[in-house]
């Protein structure tokens, strides 16, 4: 499943980029998350652009509740 693979990649990226201790929520700024997700989705080419945009909108709404940070549990 291309979407599951993409989300797995994003989980790893969040864990690498976060400043939080290992095993935590791995928050990263929405802007970073959005850039990486869009980039990986475009490389993969199997996730439709409208699904990418809808997913990022959902993540933005969640991030807005967390001072602009995306948490692994959000996806």
C-alpha cells in the first residue's frame, strides 16, 4: 500500500527530526512535515494529489491545536 509506506517513512523522518527524546510523540513543525510529505508523495507518484492535499489539510488542523507541531499520533 503506497499510503502506508509513505506514512511509515514520515514516522521515521519525524523521529529523526524531532528534538524530543526517543519514544515520545516526535513532534515536528507542520511546515517541515508538509514539505517532506509532499516531496515523498510526488516521488512515489501513486498517491493522488487531491488525497495529498486533503491529508495535509487534516494534519494542519491537528497541528494548529498543538502550537503548529505535527505529532506521530496524528497520522
